DNA sequence: CAGCATCCTGCGTGATACTG
DNA sequence: CAGTATCACGCAGGATGCTG
């Protein structure tokens, strides 16, 4: 079984949460998916938005996070089994309950540590 | 300059949040401090509670997380400058605004991924 | 298009010992 | 008591190339 690195396997919900979203993109993936299903490439492109210049996402990394989220039961993977390949990811019911939490996080972040962002953007998004 | 490992330095509030709480104990420290100031040793002991058996917290680790939280402006360090040493940590105003977010996280965790916890405990805490 | 296989590296974390 | 110093390790994450 997967031994948690960042967080102990105690009963603490906070620790469990941290384990669940450990990783660079998990929270943002969930957030991207809140508006509906998205394909692998769309998620990838979406995550690129807002990243510094020449940054690229290693497919291995994104793939792993998606798989982890799937195994956590937050998202669902639908493989259309066609060529060229088409795969859609979308939030499960559990995943949807998670959205408000992410919203709270996002909201707090926007209010308290968005020094790098222009005020107008804060209001907009 | 400290290049973020776990999270990119983009304007995304979610990413900023992740960077802020990256680390094993940060969220739990904030949560522990919500009820008032605590000393170094008290935090340490409190975090031990709920951890698997023989686990110990390396002082270096705890020290680093506390320093990081201090530099993030979430907590405040008060050194009494006495012997034997006495240091108290407590939430700043900003840190206090963060508590509801942690509460939301904790609440969600309790509801959706607390399979390891007894139902009574869920209701209690 | 949506990944998997492989190699590599940096940082978070742990353990132990020491100090003001 | 509240840390710092030092050493060591494992895993997340990046880069590149290949495949069904």
C-alpha cells in the first residue's frame, strides 16, 4: 500500500486532507473540473495558464495526479476507447462536495496573499 | 531566492495556499493555536497526539515549520528571553482569518474521508 | 491524443548530537 | 526548554523518448 510521505496516517482529518491533495496540481485540477468534464489535454492546457513562461507539465506528473485523484474517489475517468484516444475526467459526487472547500481556499488566498495580483483581477475571478 | 518546489509561483491563489501550508504540520499547528498561545513544547506534544505509536517529531522540522509560518505572517513568535527558555507562538490577525478555512477542511475531511474514525468522534470533535 | 518507461535531481523529512 | 548542526534518505517532480 502507498505509504504517505507528507502526512502521517493518523485519524486527523486535516492530515488526511493534506495527503489527498498533496501534489502540485491536484487542487487546481479539481477546480478546473468544477465546470464540467474535461479531456486530458484540456486539463494540461488549463494548468499551463498562469504558469511562468516556458514551463511545461511532465505528462508523467499529470498522469499520476489524475490517477491519484481517481483512486481517492474525487474524480472519475471515462475512456472512450477510440483512436485517436479520448479520455474525459470529471468530478464524482464526492469530488463535487469538495469544490466549496477549494472555493474557500481560493477565496482566502485571493484576499490575503494575492499581493502579486492586481485588485481588479481579484474582483473579476 | 527560494524556488517553490511543491507549487509554482503563479498568481493562482490556490497555488499560493498550497505553498503556504506545504509541510507536514503547518495546518495542524494553526489549528492548535486557534484556542490561544502555546509554547514550543506544547505544540510538539499536541502534534504527537494522534500520531502512530513510536513517532517522534524532529525538532528541526517543527522549528522550520514554525519559522515558515512566522515568515508567512500567520503566526507570531514571542520570546520571553528567560532561562530556562520560554517561547510562545500565537496566531496573528491574518492567521485568525485562516482558521475558518482550516475548519472547512477539517469538516470536509471528517465527513468524507474519516473511515478510520469512529462516528461518535466525528460528532464530538 | 493520452499516456507509460526510464533516468535524474532537489527538497522535505527523519535521526542523532549538541548548545545558550 | 527551545532550539541549531550535521548526516542521510526517499519521493515528488522534471526531462526525454516511445507507444497503442
